C-alpha cells in the first residue's frame, strides 16, 4: 500500500480537485490519502465530505498544533502503507506524477525526489522573489549539509520513499522542510530525482512568511549539530579561525615583547598556531579512538599544513602573476583550496581511526 500524506492549512478551494486527480493517478493501486489539517476555516468540512465520498481518503484535524513538518510526521505515524508519499495541497505538485514515482520505488529505489532543476523540469509556479528565496535556501542547505549536496531540489515538499527510510529517525522538526531532515538522517541506499514542472497555485494563498524562513535557518543549524560529518567541517573551520587569533597573539609576544626578528616571529607564531589548531582538532573535531600515536598525528598534521601553505602560495602566484586576478581574490581562492586540502587529507590520513570506528553508523544521525 502507498500512503499519500498531505498537510493542509486553509486549502478548501483545492481539496475536491486534488482528490479527483489523485484518484485518477492511483487508479488500480492500493492506496490511502491522509490529510493532516491545521486549518482555521471550514477546510475540515470539505475534507469530511471527501472522506465520506471516498473510503481511501481520511483526515486528521489538529486544533492546537501548527507546522508543516510536524504535520508530515503525524501523517507518517498514522500511515498504514509501506510506501509513503508527501505532497502539497495547492496543486503545485502534479498528482499525476505519483504513478511514475511509485514505479521507481517498485524498481528498487528507496527515495524518489521530483526536481524542478533537472533537464525537463520547470519552476514556473513561483514569483521572482519566491524564486530568489528558494534559491538562497537551497544554497544554504547544500553548503551546510553534505548529504543535501547530492540532490538538485532539496527544498521540495514532494517526494516518495520506502517506510524503512524513516524508521528510527529521532525527529527534531521545525518549519516547513521535512525533506532536509530525511536526507540527512534517513536510512536509504539510493535516491533518484526525476524532472517535473512546478505548477502555479490553483486557489487560496501561499503560507510562506518571514517566520518560516527564519525557522528554516534554525532547522539547518540543528541538522548540522546532529550530523557528525557536517559538524566536523564546521568545527574544523572554527578551529582555523581561532588559529588566526593565536597566530596574531604569539606574533605580538615574539616581535613586540621579545624583540625577535620579523621572520623568526612569523615562523614561531605560525608554529604555535598550528600546534593550537592540532590540539583543538585532535580533541574536538576528531575525537575517538585514533590509529596513530599523538606525536605521529602531530607530525602528520604539520606535513599536511605545510603542503596546504604551498598550495595557497602556488595558487596566489599563478592566479595573480599569470592570470592577473586581483591579489585579494587570488589569495582568497588559494585559502579555500588550502582549507579543502587540509580538511580532506587530515580526515583520511592524520586522524585515521581504527578499523570499525571510522564509519559512522546511522545511530550517529538519529537513524536505525
């Protein structure tokens, strides 16, 4: 059975047509449709009429709770199917696509994600300002969360999955993008995107607000905190920033107080900063049972850092002297590449963990 979960909030004008289109799309399949309704108008009356007419349709009305993400989770809890689909009630998600999504699930896909941004997809259902907001939110999510980078449309509220994907997830929902939490915490081996045309709203009004946008930022922050792989990169960057302060403080001591030369002050202040960074990373960024002794890890870290500096200087020279980029821009690019090198090589080499420890289980992400 497939369970289609549809959060609703004052969508009475869309419900009858949506129900008819879902019935047409899933004709011949065993299915149920669960509306989770937070409405303050007479939408529940319309939902009751649909439920009376079609036995596959039912609804849950929540009088004292709000929020799209929590509504979806409530639908998950009530669902009887072993395949779950989520979509909006405003007809911007075409119900006819449910049949194609179900075929992909039956072929072995764990998570099917219709995307506006694949070839053949369209995003015509949003006004320009909403497109800018959506694009910004998408970039924030993809920058902060590694698993989210693998899909082109993580902001979608339209998806289908096997029930096992969400089993055991420790939900921490806020706002309106439950798919982000599933992408980060879900127990899936494969995810498939298919193109679709995002439609214009049929009736009633959009529920997007500044509050929901702020909740989205909070949600991304919570997911970073709950994800070891994403939290590690953030900690590494914060440690790097702390190293700048340590470097400047040490340089002041060596140069201003001890009256060392500029060269030796710079050399030893850099060494002190790298040592500080190593201690912080060893303690907080890569905790746990390491493969090498402390001194070996320290020497590896110094080697990686030296090569990182070489990468930064090489990129600066090539981009500034050869390609005539402004020095600040060339240096910024060099710093980004150096940081990427340092994080990747330190992850794979310096803080390589003992066998059986390096890979995070799904328990690290709140999954089974």
